[in-house]
C-alpha cells in the first residue's frame, strides 16, 4: 500500500504547473478533497462527483495525463477535471472567455481558428500535395490536422512533412477542404456536444473512402484521431505519426 510519502514523491514528478495551480495533491497539501459529509463546497473549489479541485486548476490543466500515469493508487485527477469542465460548460455555461472564439470556430467552420474550409489548403501552395479526389488510391492518407493546416507556425511542420513524402516518392493524398477538426480541443475543454458532431462527421467521411483506397492513415496532429475516431469508424487502417 503506497504511503503518503510515496504520493508526495510521485507528485514531485509532475509538471510545475500542476503544483502551482494545485491540480494534484502532495506538495501543496490536501487540495483535492473528497466531501462525503456535507453538500456545501468550500469557496475557491470546483467540484464534480464529490471530487474537488481549486477553480484555477480546472482550466490550467493541460490534460497531459501525467497525473494519471504517476499516481501510485490509481487516482485519475485529469479525468475528474475534464468531468468538472463538462459540467461547468454544458450545465452552467461557465468557461474562460478565450474559449469563445475557438468554440465558435469549431461550430461554424470546423476548426478552432475560424478559417473557412476553402482556405484549408493554402498551406500547400507551391507544393505537390494531391487531394483524395486527385489521387483516389494512395498508399497513405495524410490527416493534416487543424493547426498545421490553418496556423502559420504549425504550417511549417506540414510543409516540411510534405517535402519528406515527396522526396521519398510516397504515394499519398490529403482530404483537402473536406478535412475538419477532430473535436479534440472541444472535448478537452468541456464541449462534448461539439466533439460528438465533429467526430461523427469525420467517421462518415472516412467511411465514404473505399476500404482499399488507403492502407495507412498518417497524422501530424490530433492525438484524439487514434483514440476516439478510429475505433468509432471501425477502420483497420494503421496510423503513422511523424516525429
């Protein structure tokens, strides 16, 4: 049975942000508290399922999963925090103002940056990057992701990977304007409804591509593509993650 000392030792291995905001118990004391004798929640704490975290920690958490991996008794603070976020966003309509633009973009244009679909391939201008319509039978279907397709700094990664694929003579294609956000950031921010809509649309899109069209699906972003969308689609395609 792990001792309190082993919990403190494990907590010291977490990113500094977790300690600074009190997202994990240990160095800063009993900041994650179970309330079993009353229904009143202390000021400054946000609670769900009788598990409470400092309000600042609820939105400071980057959902990296380090706390889940390191906990010696199997607690999952990150999942508690995501449950709290869902409750705050969906039930109380309470969330940081900075998320309004991202939510609106995912709802209207299927990406957090609000970039119109017809501009999604601008990052590939001057490069040989065929879409699935232009190359319907690729060996690799490249899921570019929202950030590499729409954010200026991340576009450098996409362009570099395109150069690598072309230099290696890989037969690949992208979804182009049809590609949209996986809903990863929406789900992590508490908007399960946005995630469900985007994930369902992506599953339908991938299923429209004939099974023999691509044996592998490469991604440069969106870790949720593997954990949520691939199982839902029932696809047997393997994933390649450039590093």
